C-alpha cells in the first residue's frame, strides 16, 4: 500500500508564493507520473501540472509561467512551486502519484491541502 502526505498549503496574499510538497511512502518499486490537481468550490477537479519519469512537464494554461512542478526521485517526492498567486488559484490541491509496487500498479492520492489567495 502506498500513502501520500501533502504539506505546504495556507493563506497568502495575491502576488505571493507557496510551495507544496507530496511525499510517497510504502512498497514502491517505480514511479511514473506525479501530478497536482486542484478543486475549487463548485468546480470539477482539474489537472494543474504533471511531471513524467523522464522529466517532461505539462501545465494547465492558467498557471504557465507562474507554477513549477519538480520531483525528487530519491525521496519519492513531488513539489509545486506557486508564484504570482491569484485569487482564482484558491482551491484544495491534491497530489497524485502513479507507479508500481513489487506486486501491482498503484494510483494514489494525497489528502488535499487548502490554498487560499486573498485579494
């Protein structure tokens, strides 16, 4: 079983920065995709950013140039550096990590961390 623990959310003023972290633990054999999703009240969950095992990254258009996703494979950890935050970035952010244990593939989600950007 794989567990994810998120940290780093909070309240910040518009224009500020936050860094989210998500660490995976358990019987992990390999990790493929690591990503961050967010869900604002009344909205569907959307993919914010993803990073593949080879380092390729993908971002939703609304965060390009402001957010940076990165990963530390040795620590099984993914980060999301969020700069120039806007009120519309307010949401619960969830990390998602997909890979395999020695027994089977896994698709794990973090517990969610609230990011609130005040105007």
